[in-house]
C-alpha cells in the first residue's frame, strides 16, 4: 500500500461527511479509491500536456483530465 495519503485523512473525510465511527477497512478502501482516481487523472493530465508540447502539467490540464 502506498503512502501517498495518510489513513487519518480518510477518517477525517468520512467523519466530516457524517460518519460517527469508521472501520480501518473503510479507511483503506477510501484511500485506495482516491489514490486510483488521482492516478488516472494525473496520467491523463500528463498526456494533455505532452499533446500541447509542454513538459509542465498545468491546472487546466488537471481540470480537463477530470472531466
């Protein structure tokens, strides 16, 4: 499991969404889904920047990639 996002942050997100208690499995599942989602957007954003003949990924690349 990667250390990109801390487990505690997942608990905070879930509790801010109204959860009273959160299991470790739920935190791990949310972490995995968020990291997978972010990785897919990142890969698409890199493709968009390369298509524009840039080496720098810009905010508009991220926004477009997330659509």
